[in-house]
C-alpha cells in the first residue's frame, strides 16, 4: 500500500516539473494503463485471452468524435457515458457470439470481430477512411454555468486522466473482491467445477466481457481527448497485441502489474525509437527476454527479490 501511495504522489507531481513533453507522455501512458487493466480483467482474472480488445477502445474513441459537434464543445457528462456505453454494448454483442468458443478458436474469433470493426471504420465514410476523424474541440465539463475543470488546460487534463486511472483501479479492485469477482477467478481456475456448483458461467463471462469492453472504452475516450484525432489503426490487431503485451509484461492477474506493464511498454517504445530506426526488432527481443527470464512479469519481481534476500540471509 505504501508503494502504491508513493507512486500516486509521484504521478501527481509530474505536471509540477513544468516539462510539457513528459506530462503528455505520462498522460498517454496512464491512458494505456487503464486500457491494460481493462484487458487484465479478461486475461488475468477470467482466463479469456482476447486478441480483439482494441475494437472497444476504438469504438469509444470514434464515438467521441462522432457525437461531438464539429466546432462546438460537447458536454463531457454526455459524451463520456455515451462513448463508454457504446463500447460496452459492442463488447456485449460480440461476447454473445465469441464466448461460445474456447481456446485458440476464442482468440481467433475475437480477432475476426475486431478486424470487422476496423474495416467498418476504415472502408466507409463513417470513420473518415484511413485519415480518421478530428476532435476539433475538447468536451466541456461545465455544469449549469460552473466549470469545475477545463480539459483544454493540459494540467487539468492530466489530473482528470490520473483521477480516472485511480477510479478504474478502485472499481476493479472492488469488483474482484466481490462474489462476482471470485466467480471469475474460479472460472479461470476450473470452469467445469464452477458449473458443477451451479454457476451459469456463460453469464459471468459475458458480464466480464462487457465490463472489460466498457473500461476499454474509458481509455478510448481519454485517448481521443488527449490527441484530438482518431484513426482506424486504434482498432487494428497490433493495437490489441500491444495491450496484451502490456498485461504480460506487468504480470497477468495483477492490476498494479498491468499499470507497470503499460509504463514499461511505452518507455521501451520511446527509448528504442530514439536509438535506432529498427526499434521494433530491439524491443521485440527485449520483450521475449523478459517473458523467458522474468516469469510472472514485473509484478513478481519484488517477491522474487524478497525471497532471494531471505534465502541469502538464511544461508548466512
């Protein structure tokens, strides 16, 4: 708990440093951390390896651009729930079909649906084709003439994203501690046993799938607000692969690990892209090495260090 509070304080101090580049970079990373936590609900806690999670991220991002007037600010209190709701609805509809499959078939069907979403926005006027759409004016948080914060202000936007990260983390932590969350963990461990105990596991998995899609939509909403434009690439298979790598790097089944994985992934992108034009190759090799030599991801490192120190003192 002390480490989490210390990390939160450190994140809260980022805008105070006065470096706009790093503030925007950390803001982007926080958005991806929310995205990673939403997928971890499926992969790490329910045992559903989805390779199409970017579809719901993209649906929410496009919803912001499509629901906002071209030259006016839409209300945050309307656009945010609407975009998240559309992402959750899309996940619910897709989940009804894909959750009837298992294993490699489930992975491939989620990918297939994500590609369908990609081409709907890529090949039709709805999504502006490959050029995407621009969000010309950020949503306004005005309530009856009162403006609690301004998303056009980079500092306000940063703290809004940080607040959303904390809320999503606390929400997921509460869900996972609830009877519903325990059933999800039980499904991952042994679905047949949960069925024998009388649980209709399909309904639980479908609820988790829709919930993960909605939380992925929160990240998609924030992405569109931060960058001011959306493209079909947000729904592409490699975007789904990137967020899956974040979860694996951080350690599946650990919300803090998902956040750490997002920070590690974005940091590697930035560092390697500055070093070489073949940064994807170097980054890929490092990720493979991390998976091979760091089982359990970043979240398992403190425990391994502690055990190593205890073992060393015992030998002494």
